[in-house]
C-alpha cells in the first residue's frame, strides 16, 4: 500500500473516533520517541502550541529538546484541520 493510501486510510479511521489526548514526541537529547498524555492543548498568542501539563521526556527529563515525531506531526495537522485545538483566552 502506498504512503498516500495509508495516510488517507488512517485519517478516515480516526475521523469518527473520539479524540485521544495523546501525542507522540521525539527527544533530540536522547533520541527517545514516546507518547505523551495531555489534559489540554491550545494555541497561545504567538501561534505556538501549549500543552497542559508540559511534555517531558520520560528517559532523560528534557523539555526544550522535544519535537513532534512524524506521527505526532500528522496528528497535530489533523487536529488543526478539524478545529480540535482551541485558542488560549
């Protein structure tokens, strides 16, 4: 199956499911990929995302060196597309 087909299939499967409050991160410090469970996610005034609680690498404790994994980035893009991320008041 091609990458496009896989992505469309995953999007269609996730479309009708309730939002799972987990996102996948990659730590650039120790190269760990992990799933982070959050309570809330929102856009802050400068356009960045803010997670409550703040993500932290379970292996090394890093907070600044975290980036979204490929899967995490796709999930964030889908959440933006479907207006599932609120704006900070």
